[in-house]
C-alpha cells in the first residue's frame, strides 16, 4: 500500500538539497557518428538499490576526453560536469544518460528527455543544456588536477570532440579530482585501464555485458548499424542494467514520496514526532511485512526573517509645504505609528506640515509570510524663514545707463517676475536699460531647504535719449557746421561740445573750425529725474587741397625713369596722376592717421617707352573741398638703333669679316667698339664676342655679335665601342668637325693590316670591328686627310686607343 503526505505551511528560510548515495557513473557507449561530428556519450548510473538507497547524486561529476593522463595525444583543453541542480540530486540506479553534440545531431538519437519526469530512467541531454557546465580551459596537460571552479554555461562540443585516430572517454568523481573513476580508450598513443587498439573513425564503442572495467567486454562496432543511444547495447548489457532498476531491498518494493513544507526562521516543523528547524531533505521509512512499503521525504524550507525594508531617513519638509506619501523599498509593506505592537496598515501615511517639529513613522515588509523588523523614518518639519531684506523697495535707473543687477540680503535667494510664479531663478535679474519702462521683482530666501514669503522691488527705468544730426559729416575748413537736435522729450538741458575747445548751452548751434582734423561733436542732455544721456558724432574737417610736384630731370631716354617728388599735408588727400603716355597712378592718403596734419614728401618713379614730349597732370582733392589740378612735361629721346647682324663664323687663316651698324650712321652718333676702335666699321680677324656702343647727346645703345670658330676637325685619342651610347665610334665627323668638303680616313693595326677605311664627310666612324668581328683593345694608327670649305687641305697621322 502506497501513502503520500501533503502538508502546507507558511515557510521561511533557505532551500537545501539532501544528496543521494555516493554516485558511481560509468561509460556504457560512445560513438563518432557516420560523418562530421555526430558524436554522443552514453553513461550508466551504477548502484544496487535498497529500501533507503535507490538513487545517486551526480552533481559535480565530471566527464571528459583525454586530458593527458593516458597519453600525450588528442588532448583538448577543458572539461564538462553535471550542474548542481535538483535534476541530478537523485538519479535512480540503472538509469541511462546520453550527452550528445547538438551542433551536428546523430540521426539515431531519441528525442530530448533531460529529466526523468516520465519515469523511464533514460536522460537524453544536448551538450548545450542548462543542466550541464563547461570549464573552457582546464585541465590542459597530464599533470593537471581537475578544477572544482571556473565552470560556466556549456555552449559547445568543441572541448569534447573525439579524435578519429585515438582518444579517451572518462568520468571523474568530484570527491577525487586527481584520477578518473572510469576510462575507456582507443587507438595508438593512449592507454587507459580499458583500451581498444583500433581507430575511432566511423566507430561506436560499447559495453557488451556488465564487466565495464575489462577490455575484453568492449566491442568496436560500425555506425550507424551498431549504435543504440538511450538503450542497452546487448541482452547481457540489458540484464545488468535492468537488474539495478528492478532489484528489491529487504523483500519489498520501494516508493519515494516527497512532502514540501516551509516555516519561518526561529520556528520548527514536527515530522513524524521529530522537530526540524533547518532547511533540508528528511526521510522516514514505512516498512511493510514484505520489506519496504514507502520512503517519505520531507523537503523542508526554512525561510529567513527578511531584513527591514530600505527607507530614506531622516526626511525633512518645510512648514506649510505639501509632504509626499512616505515610501520604502520592500514587499507587502505595513505602516505603524509605534515601534512595537499595534496594527499595521498597508496604506502609506503622508506627514502633516501644519506645525514645525519632529515626528517618527515605522514600516516593515512581509516576504514568504515572514514579517521583518520595523524600519524607522524620522520626519523633521522645519520652520518657514522670514522674507529676505532689500535696501529699497524701489529702484530708479536712467535709460541707457550700464545694466545693473538687483541685490537682496538672505540665503539661497530666488527671484520671481510674478507674485505667484511657480519657478524662481537663483540668478539675480539684470535690468535692461535700453528703453524706459517699469518692472517688479519678488524675492524669497531658502533656509535649511525651506522657502520664505517674498520681498518686493519696483524698478523704474527713466526715459532719456539724446540724438542729433549734422549739416555734413565731411567739411572743408572754409565752411561752417550746423546741428539739428533730435532728442526725444522736453524740459531737457542741452550742452554742446564741438571737440576743438568750444562748448555751448543751446538747443542748436552753428560752428566754424579753424584747424583741419577729425572731431567728435557731443550733445549731453539732462532730464527732470537727473538722468543724463549723450550722443556723439564725428566730423571730418579737411584742409584746402595743396600738392607741390618737382622732377629730378626733364630730358631722358626711352626706358629710363623720371622721379616725381610730391609734397602735401598728410592724412587728408586723394591724389591722381596722368603721366601723359596713357599710364596713371594714384595715392589715397586719407587713412594716414599717424602723420595726419604734417607736411610730407613722397617719390614716384615712371619710365616712358616711346620718344616724344609728354605732358603729365596732377589732381589733388580733400573730402568736402574742391579739386586742385597741376601740369608739367618730360622730353623722352629714342635710343639709337644698333645691330651688327647675325652671329657668324671664321675659318682659321681665312679672310677677315667686315663689322658695322646695319642701321647705318645717324646724325650726331659716336662709336665705341670693344676692340678699342671708334670708327663706324672694323675688320674682325679672330673668333669671339665683339660689342659696338652707339651714343647720342642723351642716350646710348649696344649690340654684340658672336664669331664662332669654323673649318676644323677634333681627333679623339681613345674610344669605347661597348654599346652604351657613349664614345662607341672613333671620330664621328658630325660631332667633331666643321665645314669639311672632302675627307678620307684609314686605320691599321700594329702589324700594318688595314682595319677600316672611309671617305664619307659625315660618317659615324669606326665601330671597333673588322668584318663584323670585335677587334681587341689596344693602339691603332690612323691616317686622315681633310679639305675645308675655304680650300685649305690638312693631313693627320696618329694613334688611337680602343678600350674594352
């Protein structure tokens, strides 16, 4: 007969799990899949159930591939473990657990079944399940001990992926992290207690019977034919697994029932005559005549007394202000007006601010049916301060006076432009005086966070504005200046100052200046409030224009400069020139503040490129005055024309060349040659540059003729026929001779053999070959005869060196 206990309590405390018996988890099967990474591992939970022990606690058990304990190959860093989760706290003996690569799923796998909710004792778990954990880096060598920390979410099969040639599958008891509990290896280079010699490519390794620690009991099968994930591998294997599932303890079947109960910390729970006050699993066995009838497990949760809710205290509010409803951070709040006892209210109170004073409120919270201690909230109602002190309730300010900032005495002042404005500014107002007007300000002070009633300041900006116009803003010294008063309002006192030492009290005035310059005319007016305003305008007073011009000379040659010397009063004038040849110049000296009023001199240079008499004019003006003109003239004489003809050449021992000015002899001209001769023409007998200078009473001009050397040959003494484009031929005539009309050349070697012969006038010469064959380097003899354009004939014999 089966019994189930159902008990309900108001629970307080922390949840804790009672562990099953010491776990024993062994490898039962693992496969590399038919292709890709379709791998899975299959484990069996090993144990013999009794009436009080029918399950194993797998939390913290580690599974891994080769970590280096069994060989130095196929080592992948990291490992996996069963998470500390109730799902693994009590796994029935004989259960099969399959963990598979969810990134490349094997088609033979059953559907996911990560719990034993269907009581089939089979768990199908993807590697990315939240019930598993991954240590991504440790262990990573044979000397490593498995870590007990550093595990996180399991996100990949990479740290398990089995090597095709050799690897190990092993389990590790968390109670002993220095050795595997069960290990199976395959391939060369690794060797665990259970080992198979073949490679693992497209293989499934499975236990044939119950002897999991004997290599002979393991079979290397083919995939997918021999894969049986989630089921026994063979009849003998099934007998072993089912024997753990169906074994009886003491002659009767066992049944596990769980009762959930919760209490508050400080209380106790009575279970079958025993009081419990600590969170945990507590069991009681009910035995029938045939053995075990049932095991009842009490899952007791002792909930802690919650902390007092979080509050902000003390709180301060101002007298006569509106205080908000009190607040606290917590669940199911209860509000009290006494520290202990009394009846709590779920409605938060709002403190009264009618009178200043100190008040205290209390609040608790309820969590899982347990009430916390009461938190204390102290409320201080602070008195309202007096209004701030102002020096005067009224302020008189003149229009256009410097802006002023209002002041008051108090703490943390706020300024309002309306009596009931909602938002004040901590910045005192600056009064704009550009126009006449009135405005009112209300000021409060804040003491200890409380704002007072307001004080008042009434502001009057008194209207006043001076303005006028002048009859002219630019005036000639001989003219008078008139004013026109445009000031607004009446009953003003008008005071004029003309900037030259003269002032008047009058509505308007006419003034005559005696000295040129720039002056400020000022009008100052005073109104009935005693306010004064001024207006200022500038007046330019020009002198009568006066420009004196002198020349350094009046007779020049074309291309030469005339220097014009200008003399005038600086800082006022605008001057223009026309030089009489279509070229003009100007000078604007009105901005010359530094020298204004002084008599200064300025030089201008101008050159004429045509001969003749040129009449130039000057125009001088000053602002406000009439223009003044001036006139003068310059005589410009043409340069004598000189040309000796084009450059020529002269043969050695040839006839001299007659040189003369091709433009002929001019009236009054004189001649001077670079040879020292002064005659109109000379005979040139040598090559070189010859200059002729022709002069007139005012001007002179020169020309140069170049007489080049002609009728010659230059014979080199070596050449390098290496094809680099430099000195590849002996005696190229177009480069080393001039005016040759007949030519012959022979070259012989040192044995007298003729190597080369030519009569070409402009040939390139010998290329260092004989019948297309390069001749050796050394000395060769040349015989040359040349006739020049002047009939002279010359013969040459000598040596030339061929360099290679």
